[in-house]
C-alpha cells in the first residue's frame, strides 16, 4: 500500500558538503514509499556554494524545489519557508548538516497511524562536543517542563507532521526557538504525538550556527517572549 503524499524539506545554510547526499538519499527513500512526493531545500542565504550546487541538483531531480533567501533569515525563518512551500499531506524535515539519517524516515512513517499527527525523534546518543551535550540536555529539561511539552527531545529536528496540523499553527519565531513554538502550538492545535529513537551522528563538515553569542542571545530572548505569550498572557492561543 502506497504511503500518502509526503513533502520533505531541509533548511540549508552553508551545507554544500552535505546537502547533495541528503537530497539523493531521501529521494531514493521516497521513491520506494510513494509516487506522490516532493523534496524542498530552503537555501537560507548560504555563502559557500550551496546555491550553485542546488541549481545543478535541480536540473537532475524533477522532484526538487529550491527556495532561496537572498539574506539569512535564521533557522526559524528557513523552517517557516519550508512549511509554507510544502503541499503534501505529510511533512518531514531535518537539518541540512547530515547529523541525522534520512533513511530512517520510514520508521517515522510507520508510526504515523490514524491516531497520530506528529512523530518526533529522540536522539539515541548525541554526538556533539561534551559541553554541547550538557547544555543540550539541560536545555531540553528546562524547556520541556517550562512549556509543558508533550515530547522529551525538543532539540531533535527529525520530525514527521500532518500538514493539517501545521496549517492550524502560526509560526513567527526566526531563531532556534521555533522548535519549541512548533511543538507547543501543534499541541494546542490538538496534535497527538508519538516519539521514536533515531541515530545522531558526528558533524563532519562545518560548524553549528547556533553556538554563536548573537544567536544564543536571540534564541533565549525569543524563548522568554514565547513563554510569556503562550504560558502567561494567552495560554489557549494556537
């Protein structure tokens, strides 16, 4: 039985060394699942040759759509563009840096039963620098209880979501805080969640764009504003 239509998208910021393999791998996976799919890459103002690579990939892959931001809009800005572009019943996204294996998408798809709207990954073992693991675990714990989130690992960007749920949410944050906004607003929209362990790999190329003072400050500023808005001022708003 063929799977329902699936949109897959990748936010891409200076991921020229990884995005090509991700597009090829996920296209191969989707071809085995359904004829009704699309692959989207949101080039968020990359300066490393990603744009040229994506132009070449698009010429060879008629399922590939490329969305280009002339200026970097931040991780949240890239996700917002990806969700707006997606047209299929199910929407999957993961990062363009290759730290997750897109070949594990069928695992999430099997868990997307009629009584589920949102399948979220949980990193089996986080392959990052020690300080990032400590900070990440603390962050997930605080955020989970601070926002009363229905999932364990909000920092795991390996997600399959019904588009009907996404259409009920209004995402606004352009920083990394969008992950919290997405999960919380999906919860408010009535989403039913399921979680599954997925592999997480070492970053072979490039550096994290989050662990930069400016981005960290913006993310935590946005999280504070989001907490006030969703948990205090208007706790029932989607």
